[in-house]
């Protein structure tokens, strides 16, 4: 097969040259053509550039390019990238051993291959999201590989490579956290775990000392000799709870203790996965945009990088078919006093079995025919139907009992996901808020609406309440449509520089870490 490729590459190279310059086909160019034939993009680039060297000549420009690439791939692991994938030691040996024009041609293409791999990994991630989990439906902003080479040769080598990474404050903060976690790992972590399932204020003993020492190691408590769970320790526990999305009562209950006892390795994995996810979203997000963090159970409005509004949310339950997907879209309009057209899957899986047992079940929701007309349930023999042949739909009228509450926020998408109000307000008091069929419920939907409408009406509160008072379903289009990003981050940073952690509610991060590990990403320990 190699011989066939080499022959084809050589023939292609010769065919691109006019007959008078046939003799100019060098061993170097023939080797480049042969090696490049294994990669269509690399072959196309060299073919259109007369097989000229990018890396392997003796000029200052080529030396600078080589040095920049070698320095970048040698430190690729600081970005949580798989160092072995770029094999800097092997690449350096290939360059040193390139004694003949043919050797140099083969080394030339190998450098380009490594460059393209590193550039794409750093800019848009090591993994393909949808292959990891079918609910990660994010469209990664992949770039034409040939443009990497074309733009690189027109740029200063090191700045070009450095600027491929996400240029967000979040990515930089995650890198700092990664370095700190690695330094902690080298020192042995946070010390022994707390040998107690829970602890209450005023407790004493060895478990309290272990809790004290662990909080000190984590940076939540100043050095102390106290052996009592006193008020100072309560405040430290409260700060820890706030950074981990827990009820901040200052009591080290079972949930809090479980988080306190998690290892540095566990947190480091979350940070590396978050960096990979940040690369998947390496694009302009909008000066004003909406950010929904699924495992943090929050929805926020971001203006010029600042959180200007945030509310608690409820997301999809951890059950098959109910996970909230990850993707980006554009919010176009608000619906006040919405009706709810029940998704087909809910009609057939949940309501049809109930109506087969009792025709009056879910009586607050209308049964409708194909023309949208309300059907008298007494005229329907529900036992005749199954999920495949049930000919009716269901629709709930506007009102306070409506499953969508009194307002919903629409960014049309094929997944039928949107943000909305809910009559089930009690769920927002829970630490873990995964209960919906996939859509995102908001704890403060009216305030969220006011924030969005403030950009286009003088008195958003008055405007909204006036529409609400009509009781009619009303569509309000946004003058400035907003990007919406549904993300999944179990590690993320705050404006104050703290890193917060959340549970991997759907197990997606575990899948991503497993895939990164198989690709060659490793947990590193560095000396502080």
C-alpha cells in the first residue's frame, strides 16, 4: 500500500509541473509528496504551494517556526492535552536525524501533521462531543485545517500558537486552578479524609480535628489549634458549601461531608474536563448572552463578561430521555400566558396509560384532534390505542396551573428545549434540582423577563404585567435576539477567583474524562 501511495504521490507531483521544469523535482519534494499523500488536507496544501518547506530550511524564519512548535507541544499537558499524541521527543529525534533531502522531506510533513493536530486540539478540543454522549449536541466551531498552515506562515509563530487557545477569562482561571491542583497533588493532597459521616457545631474529637485540618488545607480556614466545631469553623464550612452548591447552613451534614472528602484527583479531573468543554465553545458568545449551567442549576444573563442577573433553575431529570442537552442557539421571543402543547413522548408514555386506567386522568389538560379542536374524552375508547396509533394530542390552557407557568422564553430548536416558569416552586429549595423533562425551569422568571425587556421598553415591569393581566397568550419578540448557551460545567470560576464544583449529575464528565484518558491525557503532579 505504501508503494502505491508513493507512486501516486510522485505522479501527482510530476503532473503539477510544466515539462520544462520536470528536472526540478527534487528528492525533498518527492518525499513531501509521498508523505503528504496520506492526509488530503496536507497534500492539498503542499500541492498548491509547490511543495515548498514550511519548517525544515535553515533560515531564521524556519528556525523560529520549529522552536515555537517544539516549545508548544512540549508543554501541551499544561492545557490538559495528550502530550504523547504530539511525541515531542520523537519529533525532535526525527529532525536531528534528517541528514538527506528525503529525510528532510519526511520530517517536513511530520512537523505539519503534528502542528495541525496540536492546533485543532488546542483550539476546539481533543474529543468530538457527540461521540461521547448523545445529549452533547454542541456544534463545535471547527476550522478548515488548511487555513491553519496558511495563516501560520503569515504570522509570528509563537503568538499564533499561543492565541489558538480560548481567550476567555474562564479558560485562564481554569488553567491556574489546574496548576494549583497539580501542586497540591505533588504535596499529597488535602490530607486524611474526615472519619465521620457528619458533624454538627459544638462537636469535639478526632473527626473535628480532621475536618479542621482539611478546611485549612483547602484554604477555607486559617491555621488553628481548636479542637471544637466552633463558630469560626461553621463560617468556614458555610463558605465551602457556597462554593459547592450546597445549603449553606454551616453544618457538615452527609452531603457536605461527601464533598469535603473528595480528593484532589477528583477535582483536577473536573478542571481538565472543563477546559476541554471550554475549547468546544471557543467562539464569540455575544456581548450580552444567556448562560445556563446544567449541573450548577443556574441561569444567568451575562453583559460584557459580567453576570448581571442570575436565578436558580430546575433541569432535566437523570432518566433516559429527560437529560437537558448541551447546545447553543438564539432566543427570539417571550410568550406571556403560554399554553402548553404536550410533547408527543409525554402524551404516549405518561398520559395515555393513565387515561386507559381512568379516562378523566389529567383532566386539567384538553384532549385535541388533528385540527386542534377539543375532544370529549367520554367519546374515546382509550384501550383501543397504543403509543404508535394514538390519534390525539393534548394541550393545557394558560393559567397559574399551566406546566409552563406564566411565561416561557423561546429559542427555536429541534430539541424542543426552552426556559420557562413553573407552578412547582418548592423544587427550587433543593440542592439537587433535576426534575424536568429536559426544559429549564426558572425560579425568578418574571425578573428574568424584566431584565430582557429592559433593552426595548421604558418600563419593563409595567409592560409585562399589563400583558399578563389580559390572560391571553401573548408573543413578545425581542428587538435584539440573544445567544443562549446551555453548558455543563462541574468546575467553574467566580469573578472573585474562587473555583466552584458541582456533582456530575448525568455522568457526562466521567465519560469525557475516560475518553480524554484513553487519548493520553494524564493527571500530572508538579512541584509548587
